[in-house]
C-alpha cells in the first residue's frame, strides 16, 4: 500500500479550472442542444460566463463561505453556476431533481442554511411551495425566462448582466475571492440519500475534489477532446468528478442531454442525442445498463428467429473468448479469436453504431453491476467498467479501466490511497477475506455538516469506515459484496451479504423485477418479491412461476451451486407494491433502502415465518 502524504500545494477547483483554460482555451468544453443543434462553448468562454455569473452573485450581497444550492436538470448553466458560486467564494449544496416531497427539500435547505438557490423553471414550484418556511433564503435565481417572477426571484441572464457591470468597477477585488480559496475550504455539501432517518450532509473540500481527480487519472487516461455525454443528474459527486472535473483537467468535452418538457420526453431524447453527439464515454448506473441491454435485445428479436439465434451464439463465443477481460484469449480460448472477429464485424459493430459509432466504454457507478451485464457489454465491444466509491470519498476508491480490468470486480485502487479490510471487531483481515472496507487518503471528506457524532463514528484517526463489505484478491482487484451492516444473519450466527444473490436473480429473471432477501437470526431465509405487473400470469400460476425462477439456483437447477442454499429463500412474499423513491424503499441513487422495505412489510415478514406463511401458495401470495 502507498502511504498518503498531505500535499502542501494549493490546488482548488478554481485552480484546476483556470489551469485548463490556460492550456485548452479555444477547445470546446460544453455541448448543449439549442435551436435544434448541439452548440459548443469553449473553455475560455466558460470562464468568462462563470466569472460574470459569480460577480452577479456578489452584487446581490452573496458573501464568501455562504451556502448556495442548485436544483436543476443537467445543462451548461448547472456547471457554470457551480463555478460561479466558487468564484464568489461560496459553497454549493447540490440537490437532486428527484426530491419531490417538500419535507426532503425543506430539511436540506434549512439544515444547510442555504441563502441563495439556482433553479430551473420545472423545479421552481417546489421552492415556491416551501418559500415561507425558508427565512434564510434571500434570492431565487431562475435559469429559464418565465412570465411571472415573484419577489426575490431573478432571471439568471439578468444576474449575468449585473455581474458584467460589477466587474467593470470591482474586477480585481472579485477575482481575489476565487484565488483566495484554500485546499481545505468547503466546495460542496452533498446530502446522502437517506438510508437512515435524516440524510447527512457530506462536506467535500476543494482538495477532496482535485485529489480525487488526480487519483482517478492514476488508473485511466482521458484524451484531449474526448466527448463525455452525461445522462445522470449532476448533483452527485460521481457526476462531478467523473462527469466534468476529470474532463476539465484533460481538456475534454462535456455534453448534456436535451431536456424535454417532461421526464419521459427527456428519456426519449437520449438515443437521439447519442447519435448527434457521438460520445466516446457515457456514465451509467445498473438501472440504465439494464435498460440499454433490453432495448438492444428487443431490436435483435424483431429481426426474426435466425438473427436472434445467431446473436446468442455470437455472445457465447465472445463470453468464452473474453473470459474475465484481463485473461481474454488465455488457454484454448485463443482458438475462438477468428470467430470473435467475424461476429464483431457482422453483429456487434452494428450495435456500436446505435451508440453513435464512437463509444469506447461506459463508466459504471452506483449499485453493484452484476458480472453477467459486464460480460454482455464487454462482448459487444463497449465495456462497462465498474468502479466503487461513496460520497464520503468524493467518491472514487477503485475502478476498472481500459488499462486494467477484471469483470466481476470493482477494479484496482486509485493512487495514492490506503485501504484495510476489517472484521466486526475492527481487526485487520488478510488478503482474500471479506470485511468492512476502510480507506485513508486526501479524498476522504472533511466530515458531516453539523453532525459531529456521525463524523466521529465514520472517520477514525483519518480512516473512513465505509460500511461496505468487500475483499482484495491476490491480483490487486477490490471486490465489493454489499453492505457490511445489511448482512443476512442465520440462526447459528453465520453472516452473508445478500446483494449479489438479489442482483443476479433479478437480472436473470424475466418475471422477478425486485427482490430483497431477509434473515435476521431466523431458521430460514425469505424474499420480498415484486413481480412484473405486465405478466399475464395470475394467482397460483404466478406464484408457481416465481418459485421456479428461484429453484433454478437450488438442487439440480441450471444455476445450482452458485450460492449457498441456506441463503436462498425457503419461501417468499409476493407484493403488489413496488420499491420506489416515492415510498422511500429506493433512494435517489436507485439503491434499495432495506430498513424501509422491512418496515413496510413487517407483518408479511413475520407471517412468512409461520407454518401457514411458509407455504408459497398462502392466501396473501395468491391474492397478490
């Protein structure tokens, strides 16, 4: 392991940005669709716009170290707005557009003492609904021109004009603010998704971000003018670091999806925009990866049985040749190379054209991406390189990259970074044994905003206790197995992480849409299952089909031996209510909130441990 040294060098996000503007001044930085086409904004133009907007904030009385927020869909002004906040010496509290309930927004805006907010016209009604409960909020800057500005609301274009006037008399004083920012000054307060009672505000400093950019680049290379198309929301630090700050550091291009009038219209714009932008890279999460795969396979199926059979045969050949990526072509599999080249040419190359024709790879973050999905994307020639991280680490801890990768793993550690694997008692574990992932480096957060108790529990002697379960293999790859504290615990005290089982069963079933395994020192494991609502099967037929999908992993089933049987469900609860963000069973990063699922189905879970409830054909399942 490499011991991290504190860097005395000043390297804030303003420093990183301005260094790149100097090197790549005339290069395109931002691409945004306006008036029917994607129009470029250069690095130097972005700097001018960010400084004008930041100066506009200062002219409104926004003071250094004050907290501002951005609540908007991805666009140029999201990134320019954040840079503007930094030039004004402020801190950004980025907010997810998925936060529908006023209580969620109200908590964050109140807790973070936000004094100014930048919103899109679509998000403005949420702020208006709680405006009277936010006495500290002085200004609401609306990114879009609307007809009915209320008191305290301003158009972003007018703020920029105010900034131009301010710079005419206060330029030197204003520029000194941004340049006076130090490494340890706060850059963002990013709220966790709330898998516990109240979300926690993760404080990330300027150096946290720039250090994580440097760490990430120890694993991967981003060429100048590389095009990154961002589909994911910009509020998360994954989108910050991989989406635009790494791109800034290398003189690359950031394109954002064209926003529709509705969320559905925006989704429909994605494939159209991909063909227009022809990206080299797209950030993804498992939910998007599954959606892309489904669309590809539906397209192939529509071409008839022969094409479908040939496609599946081609996948088998590619899987056999590619193995786990790092060992492709090893052993006798090298004999399959001519067939792989043939299928790349006649089948997989056409799939790449559907992604613009210039896609080199995806970067996957968020929840665990199962190995079968990774093998699929690797086979069609657009690898989805899974990484691992969390907000508290800014977020990147490890990554698979074109330079070094192993399918099924979470990649190699970024450098410099220290890592330990610890057991429940806090003892260090040897190579290959699973325990809590604990890291130390310049990317570790400053702490939780106004929450010293949680900070002390999470950071001990500079080490970040991630709460995630994993192990290091002999080849230097990190394997993340799930949550350290969401383990299944058998009646004998043995522990097991459920995430991999859940992910694989859901991915390989056309019927099971969502699943949560449960065993809290009980005689057997059960599953809470959400079945496909569009399935024609009902009642006992549906129950039987779901059970048959689970039985494939048991006894003499096709996937038998993949997992220890004691951790596979001995029965299940079939529910009509899906896990969603609205009912809090899914958080904003699309991860299941286990405690909320357990709470919602508490009665059904208890019933499943009775003789009547253990029978899969019990009345509650059949009626569901």
